[in-house]
C-alpha cells in the first residue's frame, strides 16, 4: 500500500508592513510522507514572506522540475521561484534561467553550514538568486505551530516574520547569505 500525503489546512492572515501587502490566504499544504513537519512549516513561512495573490504551492517533492512555490504571471511565465534546502548548482542555474527571481531558503543546520562555503563562489554570478538560511531552532519552533487545521497570523516588519497562533508566537529571521 502506497503512503499518501497528510493534508494540512491553514487560514493565514498576513500583514506585510514592509511591502504594504495585507491579505488572508486559505492554504492547503500536502505533507509528503518523506517530508518533516519542520520542512512543511518552512514552506508555509516562505509563503508568508513572499505572499501575493498569484504565489502558489507546487507539487514540490513529487516533481524534480518544480520549486516548492512559484509565482506565475498570466502568460504562465515564472516570476518568482522559491526552493528549500541545499540544492546543487545545476538546479539553481536552471531555476535562474526559468524565472525572473529565485529565492532559496536553506535549513539544513550543520549540512547547510558545510554546503554554503562549497557552493558560494559558484553561485556568485547568478544575479537573480537570493539565498537565506533558517536556523534549526527556528524550525523546531515552527513545528510547534503545526496542526491539521491552523489559524495563523503573520506579521512582517523590518524583514522579520512573526508567525503566531492563539497561544504561541515564533520569530522567523532568515539570515541572508547572498
């Protein structure tokens, strides 16, 4: 019997004071059987940090040729490509050739600390690419917010994301690497 994804619903009320974007998004997140809660919640945080009316989750781990999130225009061109993890240079070059902007959120803890110095010089010429690192302690706190049905408030100010439910609040600070 094949394992199936676990479905999570999130009602995300967003106040992005940095961009002047205020909206409520009804989100459905499919957690792949091999995906951790921390990674799934990072996808949700990445959505909040980059939210727009056209930003959408993709097939993610199920599709090698798609990012975790993307924003497409009405001509089906990719305006923003958002990935997670520590991908190889080839994947990031491909993303930069397909999209106007690419954002990567690295979250691998020690693996991320080893990965970045090895790839940094190779990525320096990719002008469309921005790279951020999220600490494992932040991921653990995000996982504490996870429920099958979530009511979350997100506030972004001065580059900081506060993600909260009715009893907990998590500060998500993504350290900019590139």
